[in-house]
């Protein structure tokens, strides 16, 4: 396991999506352990494509605003 400041580092830098994960996982350790947060961290880092996102977006727990933000991010 990486040091605390490395956990979900890229996601932490994206205000909207990080706020969404904090809403879903108020306890930081729960977010660190979350597969959804790991997936979002990857998308924020430029990994994944629109097809992949369309298959899994409903499993990430995001509200409509979070989904829209993620779709725009991945579509760039």
C-alpha cells in the first residue's frame, strides 16, 4: 500500500469527482479501499476510453453532475 498522500492522488486533484467520492465514502479509508474510486483515479489520469466508461459509468455511484463531468473528462 502506498503512503497516505499517494492514495487516490489524481482523484484528489479533481474537485468535482473527489467531492463525489467523499459524498459516497465519508471515511477516507473506505474511499482508499473503493474500486469505484480507483477507477475514477485512473480516468482522471487519462486511462480508459469512452467505450469502457459507457460500460461501467452506472456502477461508479456518481450523481448526474459527476457522470457528466467524467464523460467530458474522458471525451477530451
